């Protein structure tokens, strides 16, 4: 048992006992079947049984709706109190309240929202209720105009969404969707970098890091450190970056890749692992492209069963143990070495 | 004192009598990082919103630095994760290969030797191929937990419906663009291959290629060969609560009846199995029937007030290793199904599903089981 529970008062002790009663067992390796396929179990079909969500458990736990409501409120207070002054936290609280009420009071949930929000954070009752109304308006619009939204270009759709967000929430919208704004700024920067005339990859990557620093501030280093691979993937797959890398001779390209990865904070060990991976891939692609050429040759020279025999022999000689996998992929229409290689990604 | 004030006061009084629970909320840190594998459409432009996030763009496994707010406060600050990105519309042969390459990249950057993979929708198929390639390449089983969420392991009727150009579908590309955004028009996509992948049988025996989930499952099974622990989360919901993006599909599609048992595609809808004659009993999530979704053991998701939500393994419906031959229970049981639609569990609004706590709970489950 790795979780720590601390229950503070008497009524909660009984709850703790219940929680422990229903605490899940660890996933035991002995549960894992060792033979495939596993024989069917002989259990009676559990047709249409409801999942034992909090519905069924709550009937075991709560003496009354008020008791359950109170527990929910305490939970919301515990979760959101440290950040409730932030508009995004307020919206998440409201969503939790809606979800809870819809589940437990499906017929009159809406009429209970104000009371539950007020009980959760009395000093913010009116503000939260206003936000609830705004969220309802915004979501109704999303629902009503969904089809038109999806037919718009991404830029037009974004503009339409922001127009409605401002209409519903005013300037608060920028705080509620702050994370989305941040993500979008980085996406926009990538598009801009791709279109810039500079062919200096270090400069381009430096510009991306600048945008991250502007958006993440004091947290930018932690962000880059934790999202190194995703950032490198996004950067390196830009058509202009791929084009620059393709123009470089192999040794210079490897050095450039190493330097770019280093700029995103990768240490020497990581750089060495990458270099080994690049080498392995260079070799695989060289073999693969040679295979594709010889494959084309066979297709042009032979037909029918002879063609299949020749292809089979070629696959065996080139790929050895992986030949069956290559055949499986080709049977499904996928040729891993047919397209242009995405340097640094495969 | 009006009714609203009285209600609020009563709740406050009860609250103060009960006192607040103070159970721990933070998910434990997993030993091995979590890799996210997205479904069809990807996350660059899936309806214009982020994929693995809440409805406001906060990434579900974004760890919190000191004083940071826009992050997941329910996870350990040292939790490691990686968001893979593959071609939005392609077969799982291609996407699984790309996922494998992406994971190789991540392993090179991070120095890890193992990963846990969470795949949503088609990502649940992709992860099986990636797991095999990783095992083949490295000579050991790299994937610890492989968890699929809402995955059409045995096909989706919607894929066949669109391919068949049924009423409402005048163009396959335009239909997909309507639901997934303009990303469909991006280079490298193959919408037809993507859809054929998600039909159970070989959709066109005369097109020179063997497609569909049946053939894919034979080549890339679940089970312990490449994935130490295969698990799945199932979703199903009624139309009334369906995400509007999926609700629009109902204008084209009557409704999936996805909880009947058969050893083949008995009702010819493109998914293994059949219906039970009642299409309105929450037996699908808008895109996938529940009889298509189980891989390995099912996971149960349990929402908790006062503590972090739970996820744990349920063995009652047995283990599906041969994805083409689930038994009657595995195809018809609604047990442990999450009452959400296909898009609620990713960041596509509007919904009230708590994505942050859901993924924190999965993280906690993996961590508590040693991986």
C-alpha cells in the first residue's frame, strides 16, 4: 500500500474503513496469462451491468444526499482553494460541480448549481455563478455552431472561438485559455521559423527557445528539459529544416544534429545514444533504399509466381529475421523505405 | 432567506459537521515514463484543440514547477512522459512503425530502457506494432503497460459507413475534414488506408492489399510477448450526452449496436460481432462499440471524492490476448465501461470530464504496480 490516508474526524473513520475495504489489489504478475490465446473464461456474461462507479459505491458510503454533497464540497474546497482566485481553476470547479450534479440529480441539477457553488466558496458565490452562466452560453454556442466551426479554416475557427470567448468571459478568457494561448504561440513560432529565409539552423532553434522563454518565463528551462524530444521532433520536421539537413554531407549533418540537440539541453550521454541511433538508421535506410531499387527491378522483370519467389528471396537476403515483418507490411500496403526519409526522426 | 441561500447554508452546516477529508491526492511517480499514442487525426488540428489536455489546453501530464499553476497538480512533480506524433491518417502498419521510431527517439533522449504506452482510439492498435518492433530491435520487452482507451481493436462501423459512401457522405475526404479538421489535407495522409485499417475484414479483396483489424491483430497481438501487461479502458455513452462533434455523426449514422456476440462480423457493419437488437443501451461511444474495445484485461475507473480517482485491473471478464477471438462475455459485458464518449477523454470540448484527474489516476495505477 503506497498511499497515505489521513482522516481527521470520527465520521471519516468509517469512511476510511470502507475505502480500505474497496482498495484495489496490486496488479499481480500471476494474473498475467502465460499462454496465448487465453482460454475463454466460463463466467456468466455480465450483460449490461453498470460499472461500479461512485453511484453504486456512494449508496454504500453515504447516509444521505446531504452527506454526500458535503463530502463533495469538502473535496472541491481541498482541491481548488489554493488556486480559486485563478479563472481557469474556477472553470474547472464549475465543471466538476456540473458533472457531479448531473450524475446525482439529473432532473433538477441546474437548480442546484448556485447552492453547491455557494457552499464551496461562499465569498465567490456570485462570481462563480456568473462564470457558470457564461460557460453555459459558450458551450451552447459551441454546440449550435459546431458544424460551421469545423468547416472553417483553422485561422478563421480560432478567431471565431476567441470572439465568443471574449463575448462570454471578457478579458478573463485569456486567463482561462492561457495554456492554449501559450501552445498556440509556440505553434505559430514554428510556422514562422519555417518560413524565415535564414538557413542557419542554430539561429532558428535559438528563435524557438526565445519564444518558449517569453511564454514560459521562469518555468521555461523545466519545460524545455521535460519536452526535449517533442520540441526537437517538431523543429526538425519543419520542411525548411529537413531541406537544410538534406543538403549537408553525412558527417556535417551528424555534427549539426548533435549541436542542435545539445542546444536543447541534452547531455553527452544522450548525444552519444542519439549518434548510435542515427548511425543505425543511416545503415537501415541505405539497405532499405537499395532493397527498394532491387525490388523495382524484380517487379519490372518478372511476373506471377516467379516474381513472388524472387521477391521472397530478396527479402530474406536483405532483411533476414525481419523479412516476415517486411512482407507483412508490404501486404498491407506500407513500404517503410519508399518515401523521403524524415531525417532525425527515423 | 430564499431557497438558494437556505440550500447553501444547509450544505455549509453539514460540511462543517462532517469536516473535510484530507486524503492524499497526488499520483505516485511511475518507474518508467508514459508515452501517449494519439488516435486518428492527431493533435495538431483535431477540431482545433489540443489532444492530450484538458479543454483549455493544459497538458494532462504537465508537471508543476514551484509556483506554477497551469499544470497537473494531481501528479508527481517528477513524472516523466512523452507525447508521440504519427501521421494523422494512415494505416496502423505505418503509424505503428512511426510510433516505434518516436519511442526510439525518446529513449535516446531520456536514457530510459522501458516505457508504458497509453493509446487512444487507433493509438491502441499502433502501440501493439510499436511494442513488437521495440522488442525485435532491442531484444527485450520494452513496453511494460500497454493501455488502450476506446480503441477499435475489432473495427468500427463508422469507418465502413464512410468508406461505403452511405447517406450523408458525398466525399470521404470532406467528411473526415468535417470531423477532424483540415489536418486531413496535410501531406502524407492516406484517408482511405486509415479507414480501411479500422474495418474488421479486408475491405476490398481486390485492391491488392490486405487491410483491416483482423489481419493486423494476427500480426500484432496483445498478450505478453511484446507487452508485459495489456489493459484497456472501455467507453460508452447515450446520444443525449454525446459530444456535439460525435452527435453530428448521428445525422449520418443511425446508431452503432455494439454489444452482441458473434465470431465474425455477423451484422456486416464492419466490426467483429453483432448487435443485441438494442442500439440505444450505451453500447458504443459514438465511434466504437464496446465489443471492439477490450484488449488484455479491462481496467476499472472509479471517481473518488476526497482522494485521487482510482484505476485498477478487473479480471472478471477475462483476458483478451487473441483480439480476433474474444468470448461472449468480453464482447457483451458492459462491466467497468466508463460512461463517456469517444472524445470526452481527450481535450475536445465541451464536456465536464476531468481529464487531468483521469490521467493522474492511470499514472497512479501504473506507479502503484511497480512500472
